[in-house]
C-alpha cells in the first residue's frame, strides 16, 4: 500500500527538511519559530530515508526530552501513521518502516557518552546552545563520529542562540563546505498570537531580544553585566513611608551579609535602603526589626540559607528569619545566575523602553556602584565573583526581583504550528 502524505512548512522549516545532502546543518532561530516542531518532523524524515538504521535525538537535559521532544516525536509519528512502540525506560522509539525496525534513540546531551557505542544514520541535537558550551561541543564531536551507516547521513543542530557559544563556534568560526546554517526570526511565523512579540519585548532586555526574537548571535557575556541600568534614568528619591509593607532581598555570606529593602508600588520596585557587611543572620534580624518596627516584612533570601549554618549548627538562616516573625518567600534552590541577571536587566529597561526598577542612589550607594561596575569573568562567562560587587547588594536584589517579577515572555513557543509550504514526505509503506 502506498501512503503519501504532505506537510505544510514555513520556509526555514522546509529548507531544513528538504536538504538531504549537507552533512552538518544548523538552524538558529528565535522563540516561536517552530524549532521543536521541525526537529521532530526532520527526525521522522531521516528515519524513513534510513529505514532499518538507528537515529539519535538529544535535548540538553532529560526533563526537556520528556516535556518537549518525546511528545513531539509521538505526534509526528502518529501524523505520518508510522507504527511505533515507545519504551520509556530506554527512551527509544521502535518504529516499523516498510517492515524494517528503525529506532529513534532519545537521550540527554549531558549523557552523550552513553551513545558512544551506537552506529547511527543521523543525529539531531535540539536546544543545543542552552547546554554548557564545552559540553555541547564535545557532544557534537563525539556524536558526529557515530554517524557511519544509512543512506542519508546527517548531523542536525537546532537552537536559539545563547551568545557566542558552541553553535557559533561550529557554524561561524569553523564553517566549511560540509556545513550549512539556516537562520530564522520569530517574526517569520506570522501566525503567532498578535500580542506575542509585544509580550516578549516587555519581558526581555534589548540584547536578549536580538537572540530570542531575531535569532542572532550576540554578545551576552562581555563588558558590564547590568547594561540596562542607568544611574539617572533608574534613580528615585522615594524613601520609606513608614506604613507600606517592606520587601527585602537577602544574600547569606557569613561576615559579609547583604540585604536590600524595597517598596513595591503599581508593579514597580523601588530599592530604598541597603544593609551591607553585616556579620551574620542574627545581626541582620536585629537591624531589620529595629529599622522596620511593627511592619509587615517579606524576605526573599538566598535559598542556600536552608542548608548554610551561619550560627548554631541546629538552626538555618531561613529558619531564623521565620522565627523572627518575617514572611519568608524562597524556593528549594536558587535560580540560575544568568536568569537573575536577565531579570534585573529587563526590570531596569526592557526592549520597549519601560523601566520598572529604581534605585535610591543616596540611600543605596554601594548597590549603585556595584551595578555600574560589575563585569564578567572571562573564564566562566558569569559575573565576576572576585571583585566583590555581588556582596554589595546585587545578589540580594536579584533574589527579590526574580521572585516578584519573573520573566514570563517565553509563552508556549515550541510549536509554530501554522505552516505555509507544501512538502511531500514520500511513500511510507
């Protein structure tokens, strides 16, 4: 029986699926451009072309596999009416293509070494640049060496760009005749919700918009860290009104504790006072209780305070804050450093030019200096810990802001479902 199916695709999706000759193809694209959708369809296409041979698909972590790629692969195989059995314990799709058992092996990139013994016809690596740069590059090198069987042997790498990382190295610095880089913008998918772009721009600073909407390689880790902070534009003369609730970000460092007190009004945050260089949590509690008597105080501490013991071995810092009568808002672990950086930059000024975070430069002198001078560590590509600026209120403020004003701009950008170009997948049976 002949079963011919057609698929409607956006231009960049068509280019990726249609290319059966280039050995190494990269797709760098913004949010909402249908990357995961096309990854799953490309995997099915290559499985059809290489029936009887294994293929490998990866996400940086196992949760991304289960949340994004595996459901997309199931949907794609169902759409093309390919019989399959998915064994979750193995992470393998066993597909029946023209009577040939054809496996699609799903693994996390961080466990790429477990795939060293597989002979594959193709490898597809999704969300490539969100993994650590060296890990991603080593996974690329090792898995490229496993592509040694089948009729159409290809390595496919797909990602939103995350600065000058592994994808930039492979497709710009090391570009050669065996490689092709396809670029796409979020705006290429005009079927996204009308408010999608505006929502994204309100939730990210300008430099991230270049990457996350326009799919461009841009420097996210050089120069000063808080690029959107402006001493004048983000200044405020607002002070404590002795009535409002107080919101306090706290960074636990024995002998160098810091806290920043803020007022929150009309979805904007005002840093009105800093407490820098306190010895331990009991001293911080004493200072806060004296300064904000008879007030509702919300604390947003460093989650490490659940384990770190600044005083008695039986008491944690967060437990001490709760015992003092403060309302403590904290997760079991801290958000990533760059999530805090990006959230602060977005609050200082988003891509629409809106400013929602203000610093009283008179009352918060050390915080102001740190925001202006904090730089990146060239080795780690993270904010430099050696210069001490993070102990002057930046981390404290970051813990508060990411809890009260988390970035929500990504929406559900995985599947750009509306497709344009007709593509004939071929005779499946």
